């Protein structure tokens, strides 16, 4: 997929620009904590490639932890959001680039201590080729961190919904979100949970925001998903050893899937 294929994509970047305007200290603290969970040995002084940087809040978290960050995204609005989030927190030296993961060549672009791609590669239209591309950018002894949607029995339905939503007028998108939220509230009631507490505490999810994440979920197209065993097998065959695994916890997926999170270490001799 090349930059021309951006037309078939959901407008991720517009959503991230809107979220970026709301980022507060609490979001950043949770983004840092989320990154620490996936990189328990830290990342200070390491080269860190953020593929599909979106709002830039995780590039910011990595910069705060002392990593030398390179950020890329296919969507120019995401690139702008990342740039302004980094610059407004004192990291104006990190200049994100508009480029597709499919156009990154380790010979010319280099290899990194850490390749981070959270919630991205399943939105590229060719997930396994994208995972292979990202893995090629990890230096021997380096780490790859991924967030990828789990496969559920409802993924086929959600793919169709996203194909529709990503091209639907704003008013139809708003109605679709209202229906979704009504169903989600019902689920909370049945489970004896408080919907408003869920929303209020949502920034504990890597510093994210419920309403922006909902728009991203409803519209995130292209859409693919994977079983953790498929991801683990795919990377094991390329010489990677899993060091962290945080399952999404989603099983049936009527109201959507969730991302399982992975960190793998690249042991080039194991290939
Ligand atoms: C769901 S957002 C995730 C953003 C961020 N990583 C996070 O965790 O919040 C997916 C991002 O991937 C970007 N993206 C999609 N396809 C891409 C590609 N082929 N190359 C680079 N970025 C891509 C989108 O533009 C979007 O900003």
C-alpha cells in the first residue's frame, strides 16, 4: 500500500488532531505507564521508531522516558498532531514524517532498538506484510512492541460496519455512535458497572479518551484481526521471543474487539 491508498482509509488523523487538543497531564502519565508495562526494562537512550504515531502521545511518552524517537504516520493530519504534541512538550527536535510502513526499508531507513506500532498494522490493509515490514526494522537484540486486534466471531460484521462508517456523513456517524453507546450502557447495567465511572477513568487505557476511541473503533478501516497464537507463531518464525503479553480480555466481541499487547525480543541467531 502506498500513500495514494490513503483515500480508502478512515480519517484517523482528524480524530487524533481533535484528541491531541485535549491532552492533559493525566493522559501523559497514563501513556507513560502503559509504555512502561510493555517495556519493563525501560527505553532510555534507545532508538525508538513509532509506526503510526497517531496523536503522538506515545511518541511523547517514549521521549519522556529518554528514548530517541522517530515517528511516522501515513496520514498527514496524524503527522501534524504528533508534531504539535511533541513540540508543545519540549520535543520539537523530533520531526515526524509522512510515510507508509510499506515504504520503510531497513537499508535506507535504518534499524531500531525498539519498533513500536500500537493499533496500527491491522489498519494498513495488509496486516501480515505490515508486521513483517515492522519486524525487519528491529536491530538484532532489539524489541518490537505491538497492539493488534484480537480475532472474534464478530470481526466480519465490524469490518462491514467500518467500511460503511468510514465513508458515512457525519450525521450518520453520530447516530451510529449513539446506538453503540446505548448498547454499551445496557451492557454496563447488566454487568452492574457504572457507565459514567468507566468514561471518567478511561484515560487509564494508555492515556486515551473514550469518545475519540469510540470514533476510532467505529471507523477504523481497513480492519483485520489476529489470534495471539498467530501473532506469536508469525514472529517466532522470524527469530522473535515474546517477553511481555497482555491479552485484550475480549472473547465474544459483539460490541467490538480489543487489542492484545505484545513485546518480543529479536534474537537473530534463532532464525
Ligand atoms: C488507530 S491509530 C493508532 C495511533 C497510535 N499508535 C495510538 O496507539 O494511539 C492508527 C494510526 O495508524 C496510521 N496508519 C494506518 N496505515 C498506516 C500505514 N500504512 N503506515 C503508517 N501509518 C499508518 C493511521 O493514520 C493512524 O494514525
